[in-house]
């Protein structure tokens, strides 16, 4: 069952949106999918909902039929297979990647590190060298896997908002209900905040949720004034190592094919739409694809009139 169809998320939505919630199942195109119902309706598409997963329980009975689920896990392949064979045609096939690091491929932490080094040779070594440099110049480097400091979590949210604004991808945390959802998950203990501090200064953090042997990676950000010491890489590496040492089965990077995720990923969940896409949504998607093709065909991605 997906994190986003869990009782923890149902409780969070009930608290933030002040509506009754429960977990039940829907059917769509031969899939039975556990989901959260809020105010009597299935929650299938929110900006924070990365993906849903179909049930593997043959006895699970769906409560209602829905015509469309926008982001459902439809398969799983190796990271190598995705990059070599699926990535080039993924957009046309409406597939998205959710990279994950599956620890079952490894017998020791040293094997995990060797896998990372094979994909990005200097990443681990450089991160630890910069950590030692930070120790000398800024003070002790401290990693805290579940930091209870609310002020630090608020700072993480603000850094993330600034990142959204810099990159121009839209700011989902500008919606009050979305940021309150993050706060509720943190205060309830559902969401953990992994942090790195340089001396007394909060340098980088990641919001993480642990569920059924899987660590979900969410909202990574860092103090850009400290970028010389790469605190973002450090907190990521140390949180992965902590997950492995804690006996977790995988570290799920969720949807997104940012380059750095492939330095760690062993496998990929294939996420795509299931059912009949609404006409308005289909038109919006086609318009977006046409715009991306135009930008790709224009030098430097600039205006076609430049």
C-alpha cells in the first residue's frame, strides 16, 4: 500500500481539511487501488501525491469504480533498463520514473557505497572530505536522523519554497493547506526531519517518512550560503546510510528523474495514468508536450522569435 493511501495520511487530511476521512479501495481498469477517501470522495490527484500502488491482495473488494487514476505504479524495472530502453520514449508513453535504492541487492554497506562510486566516482569521497573541511572551519558536523527542532523544519520549508521560486517550477507550499499538511505530519511523528548541522548552524535537511520497510524521500533542501561544503550531498548520504543500518529495505526517491537520483538508484517504479483520461486533462497535456518540443527545437530554449 502506498504511503499516500495510508491511515497516517488519512489522519493528516482529516486534521488539516476538517473533513471525515477513511481508507478504502477503488477499481480502475482491472486494478484495485487502496486510497484515502476525504469527505466521501477518493483522493486520487493532489500536488503532494506522488503515486498510488495497486493492491496485491486478491480478496480486497473495491468500494467504487473510477474512470481514471493519474499516477499509478504499473511496473518495476532496473535503473539500467529504464535509462537504456524506457527513458527515451517515456514521455510519449506517459511513463514517469520513481527511482529507488533497493538494499536487498547488497550484503554490506560497503557494497552500497561501491555501487554509488561506480555511478559517480567521487561523490562519497568528496562529501566526506568537505565534511572534514566544515569541521575545521565551521565546527562539529552533526547528523540527526529525526530532528525534533520545529524551527529547523520551518526553515527547511522556507528553503524549499525559495528553491521552487528560483527554478520556476511552481510552489505547492504556497497553498496553505499543503504546508499545514507537512507541519501536521511532522508534529505527529509521521514525517521525520533528517538534518546536518555545521557547528550550531542548520545546514541541510530532508523530510522522510518510514513505512513498511521503505523510506520515502521528500522535500530535500539546504542553506545555499553553505553550498561550498555541499551539505545537501552530506545529509543525503548519511540518511541513506542510517536507513541501511536501521534495517530498512529501500530508500524511495519517488517521482522525478533528477540526475543525482541515478547515482543511487538500483530500480525504478514505472508510474503512469490508468483508465480514460479526462478530455480537458488530455488537451492540457498535449499543449504542454507541444510547448516542450518547441523549446527543444529553439536554440538555448529561448523564444522562437529571438
